[in-house]
C-alpha cells in the first residue's frame, strides 16, 4: 500500500509544481490539468525541462495528449488492493490554480 500512497504523493507534487501562471494562464482549468498530466507522463527529462524553460510546455498545451487516466491511477490501485474506495488526501493538491505561489501576481 505504501507504493500506491507514495505514487499519489509524487504525482500530486509534480502536478502542483507545474501549476503556475506562466504555463496555464491561457488554458481552462481542465485543459491545464490534463496538459500538466501529459508533461508528467512524458517523463523526468521533459518535466525538468519545463521547469527550467516554460516554452517547453507550449507543445503540450497546443497539441494535448490526453492522459487523464494517470490522475486516477492511485485511486484505482488502492481499490484493487483493498476493495474499498480511497478518500485520497495528498500533501499537495493537483487541481488547477491550487498553487497560490505559482499564481501570485496574476492580474
């Protein structure tokens, strides 16, 4: 079970780190969430590149890869292991615009 919880925490943290105005100011909340998930699914190299250079995010936003199922992977794994629904409560929220510092100064 610790692997499932650890994965949920890492996924939420990665999505939270990408929740910044320079990436999502022109996207709807849903499109922004799915685009961030696509960046995470692309792997560590892409993720780190986006953090270093926001322009690397642009292709993911203009040609979205739908990886919505990635968001629910920990919940499905938890249910498969325990047979119960999981009321996931990670340290970081992956919802769009939840990173207050990342959106500071948006006017």
